[in-house]
C-alpha cells in the first residue's frame, strides 16, 4: 500500500491537518504552502510541501501550490486540467517559460480561508 493510500488513522497528525485544509479550499481557489502552514499555526512551507508530496493524492492537491503560481513540476497538465475545469484564474505563460504553460493568477485565485467553518 503506498503512503498516499494509507488509512487516515495511519497518517501523522500534522499530515492529517494539512490534508483537511486542502479539502476546505473551494474549487477555483488556491492556497500556498505557506498559507496552509500559517492557517495551521504550525510548520512552514517545506513541511506542508512534504506532506502534500507524500499524502496529497487523495485530496485536491492542485489547490495547494507555490506562491509564484507555477504549476507543480511533473503534474502540470493534470493540474491545468483541474484549474480549467474549476475556473481557476490563470495568467498566460511567457515565451520564456518552459512550454509556455500558464500559471495561477495568485492575486485573483488566492483564498484566505475566511469563509471556512470552524476556523477562527
């Protein structure tokens, strides 16, 4: 059984909390790794990124990304399909960017979590 398919009871507590935040992000919106760590008031962007890399396959992983809005390397096309399906605001890729892939328009797509229930 791969780590991303472990039962919830087998997940480290921090990983479980990170994944819960990822599930709260509405379609068409995103949070950065740092945003998630700040929301949890624990860890940092690298810890959140590690959790997403190891366990994020069962949650909307494409909604948690780097602060510059660059699509997850190796998963660009899958992420782009999700962004387009959900209407996530995108910026056209520059000619200098590899493959001219768009990136997420962080100014418009970033979610601050204010509407989530149960978070103060």
